[in-house]
C-alpha cells in the first residue's frame, strides 16, 4: 500500500484525488491529497492512504506540522512515545503520521468525525511540533481501522510494520 501525498493549499488544487476546506468557511485554505506516484505539491507530506476518502464526512482535526526544514527521525523516542500515547488513548476516527523521504517525521493528523473536538486538545504529537485544531470539510478524511498490533516498528525505512496483515510467505 503506497502512501498518498497531502498538503495545505490556499485554493482547490488541480489533480487532487480528494480535498476539503479548512475552517468553517474555508478561510483557512484547503487540505488536499494526491496519489503516491503523482508529482507532489510543494510542502506535501506522505500520509497513510487509508485516511483519505473523497466521500468522507466533515471532521475536527489536530493538524501537527513541523516548521519548514525541521524534522525528526521517525524512530526518535519522542515520536515513538507520541504514537504509543495515541494508541493508549480513546479511539479516534483518523490518525496518521506525516513523513518526507522514508524516515523523516514532519507531523501528524488525528481526527474525529463528531462535533466534539475536546478529545483532540491533548494530542500527543502536539508536544513535538506546533498544532492547530481545525474543522476539515467533507470530501477528504475517511476512517482508519484501530491498530491491533505493534505498528510502531518498521522493517526497512519505507516499510511500516504491517499491523493489519502480513505478506504471503513464498517458498
């Protein structure tokens, strides 16, 4: 499963597979997603493709983004701690880290589709980089299944541990 690209834009971008307004009136711009093999928008980051749904409902999101040019290794203890904290907390509808390259953590998104954003105010990723709590309009965010396994480990820089499946063994 290849990641998608996601970026914050000022206007509705061309070629996006899904996009939604940010803020109640769209005054905070747009958040848009592209296929993994498309040329990424400047400032785009990789996101778990299961988060993207062009038919998705509106949601509240904690959008954590590193300042431009800033990143941590995905295996940094602060990132691992934030991931574990999210997994230990109440379930959310959408959660994904953002990466550039194969191993550079540059943020995260955590979202709920209900009208109660208060549980997002203590987003563990917000301890790493600045966050904003924002209303994401319909047409972008789906639902990610709740992880059931290790998921905080990788077996190669670009390969997250397959917490929901294992590839078929070949003789």
